[in-house]
C-alpha cells in the first residue's frame, strides 16, 4: 500500500538516516526547501502548486521536530519500529519513553556503538533490500559541508511567510543588502568573505546554524 | 554456445526529452569509456529524427545504417556495425533518410529491439532522440538502466518529467495488460485529464480501489530503473539539483531513480565538436572526462561481466 506524503515519517521525508546529525538535518531541510519552493527548479513541471505547498509544510514540520532534541526524542520512538534497518532488540520503557539500552551507563556507550552499526552504509542489491525512498548508500553521499546559498535562504524566508523587511528588522541588515545577499550579487571573489559573513548572519536570523556554511561562494563554481 | 552468449549483456539508453541537453555528447563519450571498461561495446544511433552520433565519434565514412536494416536490405543488425577509431567500439549509424521514421512500424520496431538485445557484444549504448514518441520510449525501456540527461534549465527539467511520465504510463499499461487488470485504461484516461495530478496520487487512488493490482503496478514502477545525469553544471547548486530531482521522482513518480553523476560545463566541448574528435579523447584529464569515466565505471560494475572460467560447470 502506498503511503500518502502526509503519512511519511520525517526521516523518509528528508531522506535522512536515523542517526542524522544536526548538520545533516539542516542540510536536508535546505535541499528540500530549494527543491519544492515554487521557484524550485527541481520540481518545475513535475509538481503542481498544491503538492509543493503540502510538501513544504511537511518539510517545515519535520525540520522543526528533528532539530529540537526534546521533540526529536519524543518523536523517534514513534517511527523507529517502522524502519526496516532498525531491528529493535531492546525493551522500550513507557515510563521514561526511552529504550532500556539508552539508560545504560555512559561509560559503556552501548547506544553509540549500536547506532554506529545501524547506520553503516549499504548498497542496493546486497541482500538487505531497500526502502521506498532512497537507501542508506544514497544518504551516505549527502554532502557533509553545505554552503548557505543566498537563493536557498531566500526560499526559506519565503516559505515561512517572512518579508525582507521582517528579516531586516530582526537582524539589523538593510533590505537592500538582504537582496544582494539573496542574489549573491557581489562584484568579485575579493568580496567572498564579506558575502559569506553576511549569509551566516542571515542564516542565524532564520534559526539556522551559522557555522554550517563553508568557504567562499566563488570557490563553489566549477569554472573558477 | 558462442563466447558472447555466455556473457550477460548490458544495454544503456541515453534519453531525456529535450534537445540540446547533451544526450549524444554523453552517449558518444560514455560509449568510448565503456568500451575501455568492457572491451567490446556497440553504440547504436537511434535518434530517429536527426542522427549525428557518428559525427561525435569522428566517423566520417558513409556505410550501411539503421534504415537499411529497417527496409530489410540487411538481415542482421550486427552486419551494419561499423568499426570506429576506438578499439572495442563499433557504431550502428542512424538513418538520415526522411522515410526512416515512416518505415519504423510496430513490427519493425520489435525486430529492431529484439536484434539490439541479441547483438554479440558486451554492452550496447543507445543514443535516443528528443521527444516522447512511442518508438523512443520503447527503446529507452529496452535498456536496463536508462540514463536520463537534463541540463539545469526549466525547459529541460519540464521535458524530462514529461518523458518519465510517458515512460511510466507505458510501463503501467504493459503490466496492466499482462496481468489482466480491469478498468486500468479507463482510470488512467480519467487521471490524464488532470495534468497537475501526480502519478503517486493516481497510484494511491488506484490502490485504494484494487489493492492487489495496485501492488503489482507499484512494483512495476519501483523496478523501472533510471539514472539521472545533470549535464552542463556550473556550480554546486546544480549538483544539489540532481539530488533534488531524484527525490521528486522517487516520491511522486515512484520510479527507482539514482543520480549517476554531474558533468560540469566546459567551453572546450564546442571546439572538440569542430575537430570531429570525441571530448574524452581530446581532453582525457578534464573534469568532464573524469565524470564520464566515473559514470562508465559505475554502470559497468553494476552489469558485471562473468568470465567463462568463473561460471559453474554444467558437468558438475
């Protein structure tokens, strides 16, 4: 039976492994927003506005849940049994809403070891089968470093219904400068650092981790 | 049993819907890279509207072509495979005869597909033309996997989705007919009246009304393997674009798509064309050539050649 998009769990929705780091979660979120935004190239001609909006609402809900350690902790036990790679062998304590092994002493670090085994990359065709939306091998290849493209931040701002003026007021960046950050319209590579710092500040205003960005945007171009 | 019949043959078709995305460029250079990987590959120019794979492979001599085969002037497809200047690569030229398309009726198309499948070689690369005509779709579906080429432009992506949707419908219809699924054509026709409705939505509704048939058809889509190549990429956002298209296709078309690779934009492609020399040969150390070799390696690894001595003996 095909699940509706609304019924997909947040990990499948964002193509994330169960042990995704906060950086992975943020990267997957940005990628999804860039893809399903009404100006997103990736869904152009493939999806209508209604489907895009529905997906973006779910993506936002997924991000707001998985980025928050408390919400994530409450959410995970609800979906983990539905993941074939998660072979539950430990008792789940309703009282603490934790797995028994999570309560093990810190010295043993058993939970960490188990998570490391569970998240080993697997290739399709290795006898383990694959999930409906992307396998672990594919997920493993997601970039660990991610650059805050102005274009991506603009899309995040727009899907949250924020105007440039809203952001300008919140962050103390002028709307004109925000526009140039979103367009990445800085004149030359010598302005790369300035642009990156501006984008980090913008990202922080949107509640994203400012240290997630990397390098100069100019070094990202293949022909430079 | 001939040596080749012992080898499982791989067929890769390069398609994409829109013209100018670099399908023929990729087909020519992939064919060369694959011929290095596998030792014996045949490139088939099945661009039924405007064949020019021979130009990109630097083959300037005229000879027999697909038109001769379709007109029954040649019985076996392998007899029109021309040598190229690359060891291990032969070429079946496309027909420049304008009557070729008219001559490719259903029976002859099936004959062509059958003979492509039985070509005595270790790999076949099919270069397809633009558009989503049935002949093009059926040749794409012959391959396992098909390779879809897009450029980071809305028109190319829009046409790619149309191409995929047309392929998916062709697959679903074939399965529905084979398994005798009733009312499928009628439901499909109703769905097609709403162009914004996704294939996933259709399958959700169809599965709700007929669970077992829905399972069969969903499995058919899941087993339809397609690779995506983003060509003429200018920055890392275009690499992300490939991942995002794969995500849209898996979620909304239910097709098993993977990203095969991203080929960066390189102005030297234009000059290699003018020199009638394949790019991978002219600039072997360029990022473009590295990307194509990497794709060839992955495609070849996924369709391994089995040496006769490694096969279990029938006497055992």
